[in-house]
């Protein structure tokens, strides 16, 4: 446990995602103390706050003035992330906003500019960066054994959407951020999309990365929310890696089926490393495996000043720029060069 005092965090939003996937992590993050909950629906704020021994509010300004937190988390509609983000950053406090950080890249830029003006920072809820399988993968692809990255292929199936922009903005954005996390900055995208059935959008997106690698994301909204699908395959000059649902990592080393003995310690006997298969109790649950614990724990420690923020407001801006570039490519049927 850290010897520093826990970061005093106020939370805006007590809806479904916040109370089911984020709040339950607090008991397992000694570096974080939830001091207040704010929701326009005071009943929801009270229910969540009572459970964690915090105060409750329906007005953001009143909460900030009363409890004077070290930092704020926000999880609600995209417009609320922008509004709360601007207010909190304007007071010089760090903020964690769920994705997306607004409705447009211009929104994301205004958060970044506000943070820069008040010399503070923010994080965006790109939890896949904190899923252990993706962290293991990022370590491995930086190794000499993996060699030079040459391609990234992603498949993603999510629940229904009635609009391509919404599918990309509210769901595809996680895969877009993961693509950048694993393969680096995107220089150019070319995308096509179709709507073959009611509430089913498909998008096929080709990436040219700044480091010369090529990539692809095929996504569709033809699944049920209870039955989504995700796979990421990375190919390097010495090996390849398959990441299944951000939960299992399989290493395919060139010239042999199994990894060398030193890697077996990390990647398992068959070259397949399971994040949760051999772990017991709470730690095997989705909150840890999927990265929700990791993102909040990281935020708390960054507020304490012991680590640098990850999944920053700049990453939020880059992901929003990617969404807009993909939509532009679909509309114009041409490749689009990314501004960064
Ligand atoms: N990262 C993930 O895996 C993941 C999964 C699901 C949802 N999300 C994100 O979580 C967010 C919330 O989704 P949800 O399904 O929980 O929504 P929800 O509607 O259940 O909850 C939103 C809550 O925010 C409150 N709210 C709205 N405006 C407010 C304001 N100005 N001040 C205070 N409270 C306000 C509402 O009263 C509501 O309780 C969305 O942005 C969504 O993109 C992320």
C-alpha cells in the first residue's frame, strides 16, 4: 500500500457504466478515496455515495466548492464529459473522463487546451490500455524476438447501432486507441462502410502507421451486447502475436511452435498466456481483466504524482481525429491524412 495519502476523488455520474464497472473497483484501490458523487438525479448520487461513504450532490459547482477534491472522474453523456472536463480543468484539477471526450475532435482539443492553460492534465477512459493482456503484448512487441512490427489486424463486433458515427465514436474508438497504443501513430486511413441490415453497420478501415507498418480494423455492429467479439493480430519480423478479446495472448515465434524457455515463464507452455485463467477470486473478474481497475488505479497514482498519466487528453484527441478521418474517407472514398 502506498505511504502517500489517498487521492481524494469526486465522481460525476452514477449511471449504469459508472456503478457497474467503475465504482466497484474503488475498494481495491488503496490510493483512491471517493469523497463525493454528483448526478443530476440526486437519488442515484445518494445510492452510490452511501455505498462508499461519500457525500452526494446534484450540482457540480457546489460539490467542488464543498468537498474540494484532488481530482474528478466523469462518466455520463459525451456532452457532459466536455462540460465537466472544462470546469474541472479550469479549476486546475486533473480529470478522468469516460470516452468519448466530447462529440467532436474540436471538443477534445478544447479540453487539451484548457488543461494546458491551467497547467494540469486529464485521462480518457481507454481501459484497453490497462487490460493486462494488452500490456503484456506491448512489452512483447518491443522485444528483439518480435522484431520490427509490420502489420496489425483487428476484428471487432459490437452490439447494434443505428448510425455509423455513433458506432465509431462510442465503441470503435476503443479499438482505434488500442491500435495506436500497440502500433503507434496513424499517418493515413482509408475506409469503407455499409449498412447491410437495420442497426448493422460495417466498416473496414485500413491504416498506414507513421512507422511504416500497415493495419486494418474490420468492425460491425451485428452482435448482441452480451456477445461481442474482439481479436488483434500483430506480425513482426521475428514473431507474431494474437490477442484474444484483450484477455489471452498467443505468441507465434518464427521457426518454432513454442516460445523459448525464458519466454515460457511469461507466456506459458504453449505460447498462450491467459490473463485470468489461473487467477483466483476478484482478480479474475472482468473489472481487472478488462482494464477498469487499471485505469482508475493509474489515475489515482497519477493524481498522487507517483506516475505519469496514460491514455491522456492528447490520446483522446488523436482517437477523435481518427474517427473523423474515417468518416471523411467513407464520405469521399479517398485516403485521409491525419493532422498529427
Ligand atoms: N469504457 C466502457 O467500456 C464503457 C461502457 C459503457 C459505457 N461507457 C461510457 O459511459 C458513459 C455513461 O454511459 P451509461 O450507459 O452509464 O449512461 P447512463 O445514462 O446510465 O448514465 C449517465 C448518468 O450521467 C448522469 N448525468 C448526465 N448529465 C449529467 C450532468 N451534467 N451532471 C451530472 N450527472 C449527469 C445521468 O443522470 C446518468 O445517471 C458513456 O459516455 C459511455 O460512452 C463506457
